[in-house]
């Protein structure tokens, strides 16, 4: 695929990610030398109609914290989805490389994600993100976050086309809400995912490991605040009715609440080393 030019406009440079469901390339817009990321999606996939509809819906979204789809090109066999090029490390890689993050940073990032989810939930019809996890949030060198993969097919959309399939391929254990198994998604399920991400960031412990139990964060680090402990526990309650009912409620508790964590901030940790710029990091 390297060197291939599509629509006399985009030249493929190098593959940057591949998996069973994703093939992603770095490309260059040949008329202005501007980089883009291009995802290849075969029409032979049984769910391609659902996926294409979701791509078109996502193209309508313009938000500074969501990776923008800028173009869609298709031929007889393939969709080429062109995204803005984003430099950064995924939250997954941030924790793998630097360990648990400071409460100050995690609270700031959580607020930014919550405001973004609030925007998605306010759309008509609302958009939910049933597989929000640390691999789908990029931390840019500027400090801004970017959510990627909003156009991915969810398990509920898969169920419309398959009688059975491996749920873990399309939803990440430990991050999707319990009701996701019953194909129920809502703003409360997105809030659960955000709570699990906050837990991972502030403790360094992955919720993906069985038995998928989240300990109170102050049992992991007593220096963390009771306010953040309460917010994470409320986000990740098993019963959706026991969670924050919307992002506005969550933001009310997150605003201005940073505890006395003695961990250095992310930027303090990397000040003396190069920032590894990555795009859509591998799992």
C-alpha cells in the first residue's frame, strides 16, 4: 500500500497500525504536503453499511477534543476514511511508560473528557461511546486531549448482523459498563467508562485484568483525596441508577477538586526526556 495514491490526492507513506479490524496509514496530501491518517475499511465486511452510516454521522461533528474525519473516499471494494493527523501518546502508553499520574492531571483530563461526552450526549440523536478506553484517548504535546475511534462499530451494532461474536474484540473488558453486555448504552454507560479510565490513570492498575474489580483508590494510594475516590466509585457503580446520571452531575463534583497527591505531574516527569510522539498507538 505504501506509495499508493487515491483520488489523485492522498499518498500512502507508512502503516502505523494494524489489527483484525483496523488498518491505518500515515498519508500525505500531495498538493499541500499536509499529513493525514487514513483508515482502510473493506466493503466485504458484513457490517460495512452500518459503519459507513456511522462515519457520515461522525463527519458532522466538530469538536476540539474529537479527531475530525475530513474526507471519505470509496472505490468498488474499499472505504478510505481520512482523519486529521494527531501527534501524541495514548493514555494507555502514558501509564505504561510513566506510571500512575497525579491527581491534579487526572482530574483536569477527566473534566475535559466529561465536557466532550456532554457535548456528544447533547446531540440529536445523542452519540454514545460504548468502548471508551485509554487506547482511544491521545495526550498531545500541547497538553490537549483527543478522542479517537468515535466512528468504530459497537457491540450493539455488531449484534444486529451476527448471531454470535467475540465481544472482547469490540469492547474492552473493565471499561465497558455491565449493562453493555445486554446491548444497553447511555450517557451513564459512558460515565462508567470514564470512571474506569480515571481509576487506571490515578492508580496505574488496569481494570482489564480479571476479576475486573476496582478497589477504592485510597486503598492503593492513601495520598489521594476522598473527593476523587467518591467520584470514581460513583462513576463505576454496577447499577446505572447509582451512578452520576449525566456529565453535568459529574462535572459538578470534579470542578476544582484536586487532592494532595504527591505524584509529580506528567509534564514534570517528561521534562528531562524526549516526548515520544505517536499516532493511534498499538495495543
